[in-house]
């Protein structure tokens, strides 16, 4: 118990100073050529070849890929070799940031710009090629995506939606990564190593998450039917369509990748798969599309529509699709809100057909009003915060009072979740006298839930409350998620 208490106190101290901890993302080629730096460091020309030399030395001596290095100060440097690229993420061990998600999403973002086939062919022809020449102008999208990789850390600290009955709720389409970040050829060599270089944990409670707009199921169904009929009537080549609400901030300006908190004002209304022969769109690819919308703000404000090639790595990493992106509202200044329509087609000649779909959708959506749904009251004494995520594609964050400190909840939830995952615990309950709160974690084959109460609650009351929360979510889930992702 003393060891658990010491670890928890260490976690709390680390999270209290999280904003001061170093964080960076680097991308380099296997030849050591610098490609990207999140912090825009000036010394990457000399720093990244050192990373490449370290990876090569480890492979030559251990016959395996370098995974990560931890320091005595708690710094964690994660290395991931995704041929022909090497990605490096610098975090603090107790930061609550999953480097695997950052690595996979940054790699997916680069692939979405070039396609995996182009990326491979370029370096096969010239291993020392400077990839920055092909990525010029795309740094903003990668920067924005890095921030979105930290969504779980910052989303719960931002202002939440207040529903009519006073509940503060946020929901997400989420995607969990369960595979390790790097490639592996020989686990035996890695296990025999006596250095402080280890294989990363393959399970994580952190996810890629795309914010969803809470709506009555009947309204969402009406919007879905409008998109389905408009696409069927005008363009049969469209595979996917997405509708996103963009809510303007206090200055009546659209979200910008420069301010991450604005990303929560970009919410997904619906995703539709128009071809039953292909898989549904991955939340990971949906996040790339939302990143594209945010990064293309200026172009969308000045142009009627954008027609862009984009590769969706989870769908097909070897080829481009064509995205028709447009705002449906004529003016955002008068309404304060806008809706963005994304149409994805396989035919590069479908621009005018997509324009027809857009006009049809805009005309019919003008008759629908997006109103926040009424959520039932939980009526659970002592409840402060809970975070629920299904093992499919759903996450719900909830808190009762705006006065509750969500930051403290975050620091403890990452400690608790990590402890449960590494120990395969089904439930975890403890009380923190320092923060005057009680936390409960509960893992089942279909969901994970973490709940925060005040310090006066009993263990039996916690379990009863968690069961009530699960029942409440089942009753309200039609307002939280899309039918295809339940």
C-alpha cells in the first residue's frame, strides 16, 4: 500500500507540473535527414542525425529496433521506425500522453499528404531525399494534429457543453490503438538487454478522439437521410460524407489550429458510408479530415469550395481520394455557427457533381434547426466527474459543476488507468485525502469507466453509482453516438 501511495503522489506531482514538462515530436528519414519538428528547433540538423545513429547502433548491437529510452528525471524518448521514416516523441513518463498515438497519427498525416506508395518510392530512388520539399506548406496540418494527439489531456480542461438541465457533457468518436509503436524483429534480443530501454506497453486508455455534436436521434436521422438522398441522386461515386458543425468563438472567428481549445468547437454531426462494400470510415481518418478543415480555414472563407486530393491511411494508404470541402452557411458573422460538408469520391472528375450535392444539402438543411438534446438527470449523490469509453468507438466525459477542478481529476485518472491496465485489474478504488476525492475505476469486456466522487462516499456507494451511470448511458446513448459506430 505504501508503494502504491508513493507512486500516486509521484503521479500527482508530475501532472501538476505537466505544462512545464518538455514535449516535442521529430520526424526524420532513415538516412538522418530532418523532416519535421513540432517545436521548430533550430538544431535539428545536428540533433536528428544523432537520433538516427542511436537507432542504427541499437539495431546493430541488439538486432532489434530501439523503442524508447527513459531517464532518471522521468523523461521518456520514444523511437518508432516506420520505414522509410523514423519518428521520435519526447514526453514525461507520467504526462498522460500516449506516444504511440502521437506517432501513428503524425505518420498518418504525412501519408495523407503524399500516400504511402509515394513515400516508399521516393526513398527507394533516393535514400537521402529531403522530404521537406514535398511537405512545404503542410506543416500547419501536422502541428494541428500533434495538438489533437493531446486531446485527452486538454479536452477535459476546456469549457464543456452545458445542456438545458445544467449537466456538462462532452462526447467523442474515439479510436484506441493497441499495437506497439515500433517494428520488431527479435523480442529475445530486447529482453536480454540490461539497459533502461524497454518495449512500450501495448495497452493504453488514451485514444484518438473526434468531438461529436449532441443531438436528438430524430434530428441526426433526418440529416443523415438528407445526405443519403442527395448523394444518391447526384453522385454515385461518393464513398463517404461528413457533416461538421463549426461554432465560432467570442470574436466570431472560425477555429484555428493556433489555439487548440478552439478545436472542441469543431464537432462531428454525422458520418455516412455510401458504399456497403467498403469498411466504415475510421475515427483516425475522420480526425485527419477535421484537421484538414481547421488548417484550410482561410481558403474555405475565401472560396466557395475546395477540391483536394487526400489519402486516408486507414482506408487505403496507397492511393488518393478526392475531397470536396465547403461551408454550407453563406455568412458566419450573422449566425455565429457554420456547417462544413466533406464529400469523398474516387473520381477526380466529380467536382461538379459534388457541387450539386452541396447545393441540395444546403437547401434542405436550412429547414432543420440543431438544438441541444435534453438529458436525463443522474441524481447520484457525491458524484463530481466521470469518464466512460466503450471498447468500440464511444467516449463520454461528464461533470456536474463548473467549479470542480478537472485538472486534478485528470492527474489521478491517468495514474489509476495505467495501474489497472498494467496489472490487469478489473476494478480499482481509492481515496485521496490530499485532494478530498474518491476515485473508482471499472473495466469490463465492453467498456471502461472512471468516476470521481467527493471524499465522503463509501466503496459500496461507488459501485452502485457506477452501475447507475452505465444504465444512464445506455438510455441516452442515441444522443451520443452514431448508429454505425455503436
